[in-house]
C-alpha cells in the first residue's frame, strides 16, 4: 500500500527544533518563557496592524476567552456562522449561552450579511439582542468583511473573527485576524502552521491582551499568596509549543505560496470539466491562503457525485473529506434557532475538500491525478 496522502499535515520548516532545544537548554519548560513572548511578537509583526496577540493553548480556548471578555453569560444569545467547525460554536455553550445559527452566502461560503441582519432583527423582536457575532473565514477564504462589519456596527454588536483557518489570508490588502473586535487563530496540527496544538487571541488594546493572559493563567490577583477574585482558566501556550511556532513563522509565507499552488493545480486539473467548480476568490478584494482546496460537484452534469470521488480516493489511501456539516444540522444543536435557506446545506451535500498540504510532492500529485483522471 502506498503511504497515506493527507488533506493537510504538519510541515516543518527546519528551525523549529532549534527553538525547542533552546527551551530545554534554558529550562523554560513552562507555559511562559521567551518562545511564548517571541511567538507573540512574530505574530504581531506578521499581522502588521496595531493589534496585540496572546498565545493560548488552542483556538477553542481563544474563542472561549473572547466570549468571556465580551461578557457573554448564561441566557445570552450569540450569532454564529452555521457552516463551520464545531469549535466555533461550542464555547457559546460553555458559557451557558445559546447559539443562533446563520446561513452562508454562495460567494465566500461564509456568513451571509442579509440573513445576519434578519437574524438580529428577529432575535431583538422575539427574545433579546445577541451579544456577539462569530464570523469565520472558511478554508482560508475571507468572509465579506465590509458587509458584515456594516451590519454589526448598525446594531452595535461586537464581532469575534474566527480566523483559525485564515492566517495569511487578506481582504483589501489587510490580514485576516485583524477584522474582529476580538479575533482568534489556531495552530492545531492540520492548520496552515502548527505548534502541535495552540491558538491565539488577537486584541485591539494591550489592556485586552493583558486581561486575556490574566484569565488564561488562573486569574491570579496581584498578591504574594494565591488570591482570586475571578474564575480563571489554564489556557496559556507552552514555551515548548511556542518554539515550534517560532520556527513555523519563518516559513509561513512560503507555505502559503505552496498551498496556493495546490489550488492552481486543481484549478488546472478540473478546468475542462463541466460540473466541477474549484472554490476560489470571488474578486480582487479577496486573497485566500487556500488552507484547503475544495470543489463542488454538480452530479447532474458530471454523472458522478462528490462522495464517489471521495470513495475512489480513499481506495488509494488518499484522504479527502466532505465540507463542514452545518451546525444547524448537527444533532447536538438541533434546538438552536437558525436563519437562512439551504446554501450551507447544499455546499455540504455537494462539496469535497482535497489534499492541500504545502508538503505534497510531485509523486503525491501524480497519484492524485491518476485517481481523479478516471472522473475527468
Ligand atoms: C481549527 C478550528 C478552530 C479551533 O481551533 P483549535 O486550535 O483546534 O482549538 C476553530 N474554528 C475553526 C473554523 C477551526 O477550523
């Protein structure tokens, strides 16, 4: 059997071990230290805005802290893009609040500004004003930043920007991760860069960053003994993991280029196929890191389905996966309100994510082509 080709696997740049070695040499084996500080400032420089970064143990932890910092409590409602990974929505429930799911629009596959506004108006009328909006840049594709911001500002609701999949993506030349009132990043094993596990909260002010670090380190008040006036969490990033992150930052742009080349590879491959569309930017305002390349299959034109492609790839030990199943269709969220039509649902039914890693070799691409060519 050929070795497995993954959707997206870790791709080390080379210097990661040096930073980890340094952590050992200096005995900084802790959830703080020079790599944590260094990784934060690398990210701040990369994002190239006035934003501040708090390195955390995961993107999920960052979302949880964002909700806490926006004062989300039991009984509140929070709007969340329905088509996303469950980690976008779960922290709403950790706070005892209710997620209100909103459909996608077909251009970026992200939260639809029209349904968003409809949801806000209806919640205000029927229940209460939502406390926050969680908008996601799926697969690295920026959501409609200006349109979503306009709606959020009109109703004075803060945006939590879930940029877990979109480090290095840009909208109108500005970096994803800098559009939220609070924003989050993820460095899980399958993301565009990895610290093996990790995440970050991006804030507008230093005071907000300090608050996030305070909450992430058990909310210890300033006292010689352990003194607490708030509930804290153990959410800080380890200095070992941050060392991997520092090495990864050195190759981030090069790896994005390789992911974009994978997108081009599939665009060329499917160029002549009537009924298969490769997900790509809807206009020049958008620049995706193409974390994952996705296709949609119109089986009435092709004569075969996305699922048939997936099964064929699987037979040859090549991983592919349906698109994110919308949260409003998940059993665990079946009682949550939903606003929208069937855009996300249709994408889920007809879409497929293809192997997109920056570390795929020519032989891997040849194996992918040989399986896919039976469909071309
Ligand atoms: C990966 C991911 C997260 C969660 O990040 P973790 O670091 O795995 O906790 C949140 N939202 C989206 C859209 C993701 O893809």
